[in-house]
């Protein structure tokens, strides 16, 4: 996972760091995840060099690598720890679909009205409802959704993309992982090719997800996700807020390791 540690422009250095987290305590049920290291930059090269700097015994012990949708991390993991199982996090799979749904809505909005969303426009009025899980919608929200879909023939593109988005969410809700894996494979295959031309965003989504379908399906075999990693990221965001920001990268990494690397008990302040 990568995160931005500063929001200052012009000094020439990268504002991103690659965050490496150990999920072993979570998998073993021994405790929370812990921060391993933070490396300046966000690229396949950064992660590859970090893994190459570890000894072979360390790399052999890496069994599962969870990651977001950034392809560079997948490339690095495949090169440095080829025996490890790579998993694309469910949150980022669904988030990618949500982004495509938003782009589709905006495109159809422009096509049908000639302007960006305004109060009173059917699609603009459901922009938040579209991204909400269907089971959480009220009857009033469901009625607004239906009304917007039938308001114009061109809105069918938004409706179809919405159905796929909700389908992805439902797949991850399957009680049995095997059933979820089968359902996910069928869904990804259904939008891989043959999507009508007017469903531009859905076709793009299908191609993007199929390129990573092995990592997406691996989740149902392994069960590991980026949830603990995002928890660490939340703690780091809180730390940066308490410090009112960091300008020195070394200080930021050191404070982060003390804060989230389970090092507090090993440091004698006296």
C-alpha cells in the first residue's frame, strides 16, 4: 500500500511512501497487524529493491501478498517472491467498479443534458444512492433510483453498470467462499468481452478486472485482505494529524515505526 506523507509541492522529492505491513499476527490470531517498514516512492522498483534487500529465508516465508489495484506492486511481488500468492483486496475491486459507475453517470449526464449535474437532474439526484449497497436503501431511495433509470432511454447504460457494481458487492457477501469464487468468475467472464459499445465504462471495467482475475479470485482461497493494512494507514493518518504534518521523511518513518510497529514496549525512554 502507498500513502502520501506530505502535501507540500516544489521541493522535488516524492510525497509518497510504500507501506509494508506484516499480516502474520492477524492470520495466526495472535494480535493486530504491525508495520514492517516504509520506503520512499511508489513503484515496482521500490518494492522489488526492498524485497531483494531481504535474505532468501525472509522471502521464502512470504506466503501471501495483499495489495491494492496498483499494478506495480503485483509486478514486484511476482519477480521477488514468485511462490507467494498475490491477492487483490476486495475493497479496491469494488472501489474500481464504483469509480467506473460514477464516470458512466457523468458521461450520460453530459450526453442527455449538455451540462454537468444540477439540482433537479435525475442522474445527479441519485449520485450517492448509486454507490450505496442495495440492501441499505430505503423505499424512498429505491423509488428515486427507479424513476431516474426510466427518465431517459440513455440511462440504461447507468442502470446496467449499476447492476454489475451491486453484483460485485453481493459476490463478496457469499457465506461460502467456494460459492463466492464461482460467482465472481462468472461475473468477471460475463463482462470480459462482448460488452455493447455504448457501455464504455463497463467494458473498461471488464478488461481491467480480467487482467487481475487471478489475484481477485485468490481472495476466496486465502481469505486475506488489505483490511489490517488500511487499519495501519488510519493510525498513520492520525499520527500525522497529531504532529500537524511531517516535513522530514526520516522522522516520519521513525515515528510511524514506533507508533504502529509494536516497538513501544521495546524502547526504554529513560
